[in-house]
C-alpha cells in the first residue's frame, strides 16, 4: 500500500512542477478526493448506496470535487485544484490529468433512462480547465482536451480538441508532440500548417488587409494632392 501511494505521489510530481516534496502533494485536494472516492466506490459496489453518498458528500464539502461513487477510475488520476464533477457512469483510465472546473457529464437526465450516460477517458488523457465532456463518448488514449472545449463526440487517439463545439486541430498531436501538455492546450500554434485550409485563410486575410492599407494610402495621397492644388490655385 505504501509503495502504491508513493508511486501515486511521484506520478503527480511528474506532472506538476509546483510541489517541492511528496509531503506537499499529500495536501492536494485531488488526492484526498480520490482517497474518499475509493471508499465510496467500494461501498457503492457493495450496494450500500446511502453510505457511499455520505462519503461522497463529505469529500465534496472538503475538497470541492464531486465524484459520483459509481464512477470507475484507474490508477494515478491527478485532479489539479478541484471544482470538478465526474458523473456516475464515467470511466477513467490510468495516468489521466484533469484540471479545474471540468465536467464529465451525462446527457438527457430528464428521461430517467439508466445506462451508460457519461464519457470514458482512456489512458494518459489530459483535460484542460473549464472543459465539458458530455455524453457516453470515448476519449482515446493520449488525447488532449483544450481549456474550455465542449466535447460531445468521440475523440481519436492522440488528437487535440479545441473550441466550442470542440474540433480537432489540423495536425494530430501524435505527429508533433508526445510529451505531457499542461492544461491539454499547446502554448504555441504548430497545428496551423500553412499548407492547410486554416493557413490559407490566414494568408488571404493578410493579403486583403495589405490591399486595404494600400487603398487607404492612395486615398490619403489623393486628398493631400487635391488640397495642395486648391491652395496653389487660390
């Protein structure tokens, strides 16, 4: 048990440069939320639903992280900062990183139909802050969900999703970046390849802007020349 805890703490240190020691990581709300969830899930599996909810609500009060007791979570989940909601039928693989204010939510809660309603996150997924992943979809291994993205469709392995509604970046993540990306969002923009439609649109905008500037300069010159002629004639 001590070895598993040490490995868990080391996995968090590898993804977060802030802590100076394992002792600091022990204070992280995400770690405490996971500890409570293990107990709550064990009770839930034993059909002790009320007790599981008691543990769940205690964890939410102490950590601001709401993980339904029914959620299935693998090893070394790192929830950074908190304010995260994980639904009942969500499934999370190993070494997943989730930043603050993320929702793994279900769809159509009004019809009362049980079943798989929440997303599945496979191994090594990174979910940026504020992202919303909704419905019984699958996020492939090593996928990156950018900050504030809204994802409602399956995401292939290694893809980086950005925007509302989320779309994949023009270059798949596996072709240029295999390392850990904080917040799941590249800080540079290597994904906008100049040979792709997005790059061409940008080039078109620049050309149009240059033409407008040239036209404006011509109008200014014509106006200045007209004023000079008027002063000369007057």
